[in-house]
C-alpha cells in the first residue's frame, strides 16, 4: 500500500512539474508574442481611476518651432524602465484650444502612452485640415520631439473632439498604418468612411444638438467596413461638449481601446467584449466581438 501511495504521489508530482513547465512556457510565449504590454494587469478600478500607474511629465511645444500644426503639450511616462510607448495625438474642436481636451493628456499618459494634445493652425480649421494636422503632430512627435526616443513609431493613434473628431476620421483614412482612432462627438460633412482600416471607436452623446448622433456618429460608425474592429459608444445624459471635461466613461473605454489596439494588449479585451451593456452613463454600445486585430 505504501509503495502504491508513493507511486501515486510521484506521478502527481511529475504531472504538476510538467504543468508548471507548460504554464511557464505559455506565459513566456505570451510575453514574447506581445512585448508591448505596459503596466500591471488592468482592473475596472484601474481604468476608471483618475491616474494610472505611471508618473507623468510634460513639455510644451511652441507653434514657432513646428510646421503643419499649432504646437501643443506632450505628456509622457517619466520612467524609461519599460522601454518605448505607443503615442496618441489629440485635436480640439471648432473655435477651441488644446485646453479643451487637456484632461486627456495626463490621464492617458499615466496608463502608458505618450500623448500630444495639439493646438490647430487656426481655431476655425475644418476637419480635413485637422486630420492633416494630427498626422503632422505625430510626425513631429516621432521624428523631432524631445521624447521621440520614448516612442515606438509603429504604434500610433489619433483622437479628437467635434471637428477634431471629424479630423480623426480624416487622419485614419489618409494613414491606414495608424493603430487606433477615437472621434469624440465628431462632426464632419462626410458621413461615410468605408476606406478606413484603423480600429475605430466612435463616441457620441445622446443629447448632442451640434453633431446629433443620427446625422454624425451613427452614420460614421455604420459606414465603417463590417470586417473592421469597430465600436460605437453613445453616452447617456451627455452633450456635444461632454468630452471637454474629465469623464470616467470616455476615459475607461478610450484607455481600453488604445491599449487593445495600439499595444495589442489583450488583457483589455475584457472591458470591450462582451459588449458593455446600457447603464446610467451608456445609452448604447455596439461593436464586433471578439476583436481580430
């Protein structure tokens, strides 16, 4: 009996050892498959928090020292211990300055991104111009800025509010290599975007009377290719200007989208799939799951 017990224990120990090896190998393989995971494993609390795990520094870029856009502010993780980061350029809306979207800078950067909130050449610039300016800002960020060494040039995205949101769609159309696009209560005379190949999260507001979802965000989303990783988030009890103030719902899903598609960090898939349900802050959420990019 003792011999039999010993054999069983030995067999179990061997199985556990093999299982440990397999588990370790799987974890190693996952890390090798995605070397761009940044920060601790996410939780609902961590993506809803006002700040993520990274300390953030910032630097001002004068309009006098750049071309193609109006300067801005770069927010970036202070530490370089984790290597390079993905980067996002963000445009304000019609008649607005970067101050209107400044809250997104430290909030996103503290989650592990280099973020460039820009001013446009003039506050009256239209979406097509804002799209070109977003791309010019990314080019400056990755080629000339003081933080260019902290950025992985293959992991870039764009965001924008109102006409800046329309510009986000223009930028994604013009540069298919972008990894993520997030128009926030976007405005654009062009309603159809079948050319876009960049994973896109369209954010609308149920109380928007300037860019009503029925004539802007919904047709934008509906016109994106069915094969594209895409989502439509309609904020409940919100207006066209809701993205101009700190907003947990916008931050939560923007962080998840940027992490999932710029960093290819599938740890954030849990917040996007299955599709979020309607709630006190979400009027509607549509999308394709699971994501394939």
